[in-house]
């Protein structure tokens, strides 16, 4: 059986979790306690970089969430979560990459602010502008279709959706992005999203804050 090593509050591992559900696969979730378990020899034998998610499929171990999604799509092609037309394929890849390379880094300072770990208004404003730029671009890529590059769900929806979901929590409304808001509403109605939902409670925020503080050497 497939095994997913994960943390329920990680957007990086949730994208794999949702893909496994959408593909209708049998899998076992193994929670990794990121307060140190990722540095054990047993875990590092799977991922020397000490990061979740890790997918194990019999003899095959795959790290890096986007590589895991590609593996799942190729190994378990039905239902397809990738469009076939070159232009649509490009949209899916662009949206995946822009999520991890543009949106995520822009969100980090605002997450630090939300957690009370950063108090630089100029940096927060700059992040807000970068997020608006990203959201405008995402909405253009969506166009009038139900999903990115397709009328059915794609990997881009899973990758972008699990990240854009956090934007309102950072104090930014999606009101100006009607198509994106409608798309997000469609996503969260799916059973895969409901099943993998982890409410962001004050306890969860505290856990994230403690971990971030430890990483940047504050106590
Ligand atoms: N590029 C990696 C990023 C994975 C990643 O950053 N995982 C975080 C959780 S979201 C992690 O394992 N952190 C543990 C640590 O930093 O010690 C991917 O997409 O899989």
C-alpha cells in the first residue's frame, strides 16, 4: 500500500494527500512530528533533506511534492489530473511553479507577521503587492474555465488551491478576484478537500509559531 509521510498542517503535503484521494488510491498516512522526527536516521534514509512529504510506493520512494504529483499522475493515470493539449499543460506547470516560486515566498513575511514574529510594515506592504500581482496572474490563467487548463480538476488546482486558501487569513480579501473566489469555493466543496481539512485553530498557529521561532533562533 502507498504510504504518505506528512504533517496535516503542511500545504506541501496536503497537495499530495488530496491527489491520492482524488485518484481513489488506497494509502496510509504516517504523521511525522516535525519537532525532530525528520532528523532521525530512519527518516533521513528516505529524505536526506529532512522534509515531508515523502511518498513510498513499494520499492519506490519519492520526495519533493511536485515530483510526487508527477509520479502519481504517470503511475496512476486514471482519473487524469493533467490536460493533454500543450498550451493547457503549460498552464498547469506555470501555475504549479508560480505557486511555489512566487506566491509562497511572498506569503512568508505576512505569515511571520500573523504569528507576531515580524513587525516590518514596509516588508508587509511589499508582500501584499506581490500577492496581488500573483492573484491577478492566477485569475488570468484561469480565464473562463472551471479549472486551470481544463474543465475538470488538474494538479494545478490542487497546488494553487491549497496555498491561495491561506490568503484571506493574512488579511487580504479575494473579493477583487471573483473568478478565483468562485474556483476556490468549488474546490473546498470537494470531498478530498473536506477529508484533508485541518482547521487553523489558535493551537495550530502556536505550534507553527514555536517551530518558526526555533528555526530563526528566537526563544
Ligand atoms: N520543496 C519541498 C518542500 C518541503 C517542505 O518544505 N516541507 C516542510 C513542511 S511544509 C518540512 O518538512 N519542514 C521540516 C523542517 O523544516 O524541518 C516539497 O515541495 O516537497
